[in-house]
C-alpha cells in the first residue's frame, strides 16, 4: 500500500550522509556490523586511543539535571569553553572570552541553524564543494541570500586572502560560511593565511562563520595542538568572527550532541534567542559531563593521540587510492576525509552515484561527490548537472582495519 501524501508537507531531502546510510541499510547494513566498511559517515572512531584521556563510561546525575538546561547552556560549561579558548589561543591578549561569549547547543547542526536564523538581510557566501548539510540549512531562512563561491581543483581548492577580499567586495558579502578545516577536501586555512582572513573580516565588516569541527585533525608537520581563528581575533566583542565546535568530532563523542558557538556577546544573544524557538536548548546531564573534558592538558593529549592514530590511517588511504585508480588533487592537510576523483576509471565506475551503488554490493559505503555541490533552494538549474559527479568522499574515521578492508574491496570492484 502506498503511504498517503499530505499536500501540506514538502518532500524534505536527506543530506548526503543520511541518504547513503539509508541506502546501505536497505542493502542490509547495520551500525557496528564488522562485515561492512562505512567509509561514508563523518564519524571518528570513538573507542580508546593510545595516549588519549580515558573515555567517559559512566554518567552521574544531579537534581538540577532533571530540569531544562538554559537555552544558552549551563553556566559552568560556558565558562569552561571560554577558559579553553583563552588558554589555547589567547594567552597574553588583552581581550578575553567570557561565558557571555559562548552558547551551548545540541550538536553542530543546531549551532549552525541558530546562527543563520539570526542573520539579517545580507549576501551570505558559501564554498563549493562543502559540507552537504549546508544545502538545506541555507534554504530554510529567507532573510539572507546564499552566494556560491566555486573552489578549483587546479588550485588544490585553496582560496587566498586576495581572493577573499575580492569576493567580499565584488559580491557585497555581509557574511561567509566555511568549514575550516574544509569538508570534504581536507584543505586547511592556518597560520598567517588564517590571520589574513580574520583581518579581512574585521576591515570589510563581513561576519566570518567558522565551522571548526575538525580543528583537532591537523596533519601539518610540527602541529602541536588544535588551531582556531580565535587566535587572531583582536576584540572578542567586536571582531565579526563566530566559531562553531563541539565534542562531536574533536573529542570523538558524536552521540553526545554537545556543541558550542563562540563569538561577540551580541551574536551570542542573537543565537540564544533563535535557540529559544528552534530547539529550546541542549541536554543538561551531558553538558555537565563535558566540563572535565575541556581541561587544556586533556585537550592537548587528545589532539596528540588523534594525530598518531589518524596519520597512520591517512597514509594507508593515500597509499591505496592510486591502486584503485582514484586521484586526489592534494593530500588532505586536515580532517579525516579524502576527496577523490573517479575521472580515470572505466565507465560506469567513473560516475559517483554508480560507484556508490556498486560499492554497496561490496558492503562498502562512500559518499558521491554531487552531494557536496551545495545548491540552496535549487536556484541553479538542475539540467546543468553537477561539477562533482566524478568525485567521491572517502572517510578514514573508522578503525585502520576497517578502512583497509573497505579499500581492498573497492580495489577488487574496479576493473584494472
């Protein structure tokens, strides 16, 4: 029997990762099934890592945890986030973050949704390719106008400070949304380049919405800790820099759904007001449990453990991709993804959706590149196709053994 259709509701598309895992489930995949290699989902392995702080295995409740948490988050966690940013990025600086510069929310999507709900009537720049969930996020609210900015593989998906200034001035951008490190390409704006981005935002009055959920996954030689745009902010209450992060990726607790927004106080007031009608606030017990995890020494230890573990997996992926026939424009400088081109593969494996469906037959999940061609409101005509239909994103979030097994099956799948 066909399910009834209620005309009052539109068909809401699934984001790329949700779509591919739903398709995999229809083929028999279940979470945790060792017979499958989930190289599609953006989740890091969550178990113990050598050198990392012990994983939290128990949760204690207080009487206060039975009540609603404040929409802005519990005060102790907001203070802990502010202390962490000041310790890691703002030592010796006159302007320091306080709890009033922090809002807590139930996961990254909630934090980002609150922020864009608070935007005024501006042109909002976003990059292509970028995080798949941005598409619906940028379609929901009609006050701002999304403006796509295409990154080029020939330039290894980099975007200079000069390019940034030209786009802000030429397109009249009032805000810019970017994942940094970038999902899916693994490109990373850091050091003097990131400082230049913050200077441009300040001088040109363009709000920089920085999704830093992968800021612990930095592969540059000599990296000694997480990196953030917060290091280059001059005045925490006036510089138009808004940062998003949380336990999801960088602390490897994706199921906790604890995230935060860091920025000027008036921005935090706006996103909190948006949260009051969008989501009502986060989970009180898990917010409280998150506080000890934000000790700076524990954060540095987690970062070091991530580097040791994930650099090994990154090396394995970069070693095996050419054997499959996949090309990478540049080795990922950060994140746990490889953005791979299928253009040299024989048909039909050189098309992302076909490659994805054939991989399911081998019990391997990848994400077709077309999902990263963010097109809010479908304003760009669909008959032009997508720029990324010959790409896939491969995650090396799972264990080394699981990643290696999946790549080996992909190698057996593609004719050589």
